[in-house]
C-alpha cells in the first residue's frame, strides 16, 4: 500500500450494527453515537434505513439536524418506496444496494441479472431527480461473478454513482482470496471500491485491510465489530491497523475509540459484542463437524 494514499471510513454501526440479534438503538442513542463518530473524524456515517418506518425516520431526521461535519448516508434497496422514504427525511446521500450473486438474484428474488440492472438504473435516476448523490452496494459480491460486478459498476458509473461497495455478505472470504479478487477488480472497475466484510470466521478485519492494501479506497466497519451474525470489521481495529501497521492516514482519531466503544456497548447493554465468530451463540456446528 502506498503511504500517499488516504482511506475513507464508512461507519455502519447504526445500520448494519443494529442488525445484531437484540440490538436496538434509541433515537437518542443514534444521535449520541453519530456525534461521537463525527468528533472522531469519521468521513461517512451510514445512519439507517428510512424505509423501516416512522420511528426510524424520526431518528434519521434528528441525526440530519445535528451539526455534524460527517456525511450522513441512508441505506436503500433499489425500490421506489425506499428512495422516497429517504428523500422525505431530508437525505442527500443515498446508498442503493442490489444483489449481484446468482444465488440471491435467482434463488432469493426469482429474478434475472437484467432485472437487477433495470431496477438499479431506475433507482439511481429517481434519487438523482431529487438532487441526491448515490453510491451503489453490490450485495453478496463474494459469491457472485466478477464480470457481473464490473457490469453493475459500469452501469452505476455511467449514471453518475460515486462508488461501489463490494460486500462479502456471508463472510466466506479469506485474505489470499481477497488479494486476488481486488488485484483483478481495482484496475478494471470504473468506480472507487468500498469494502464491506462480515466476520463469520473472524477474518473481517484481515480481509478489509487486505482489500485496502490491494487498492480499495473506502472501508465499511462498525464500532466493536457489531453486526449481523458474527458481526462486521471492527472500525477501531481497521483504523489502528491502517495507521500503525500500514502507515496510512484515514483521518480518524484513535484516542476517541474508548469513548466510542463505551457509548455503543452501554447502548446495547453489553460489555463486549456477544456474537463472536466460532464461540458466539449464533455459530452452529452439526454432527458431521461442518458449519450449519
């Protein structure tokens, strides 16, 4: 990794972190945590999903009304109702996520690759009609066709999207695979790539750092690594690794991490994230010694 490169952090504690079983942030919690993230110097805060309903929307409005320097993002599916819900809250930065693996497209949604591209185009154009800036998420990219990921990126770039998120949605990658994938994608992708890793086998931090070393420009992470199933890359560990091991600047003040961690753990009523990989309560091994 070149020392002259600078990495941007996209914190998703308030969105993906809240997908952990039993974790629900109050509106006040969200504003307090967003403010602390902003004070720490985090560039982007993915605040939530307005389409979830009025309670979520009220929390989003409170965050948007706070005097923050960070850019606040709303997460959306490629659906008209999601876009309109985000716009109604006052968001100007929208993240629109689409599936890119055939497993999700064909088996989960019963749709086609062409359908996904059509929905993506419609959603980006709708968001832009309200003056919004759009980033695109490639859901389940790690199990998808790399050429299709690049096709999605090409469509998004032509429509004016600012970046694309490569999501290891099921946490199935390891660092050697990540290095190979990103060495191939980075020179060919028309958009900056944001990396979003899950921690099912305890590799989210290593995979995130490896992707950044290979040329990814943004890292998605959560405080304490909280998140769906075994969690996400831990913001504090990714930032420390970047600054100390790789000698890279990501404009985040590490001295704020203890305060941030205490705020989040106090809000979820835990001293540590309870769903750790391998030993956590969501990890299951069947009687053939294979992961269920």
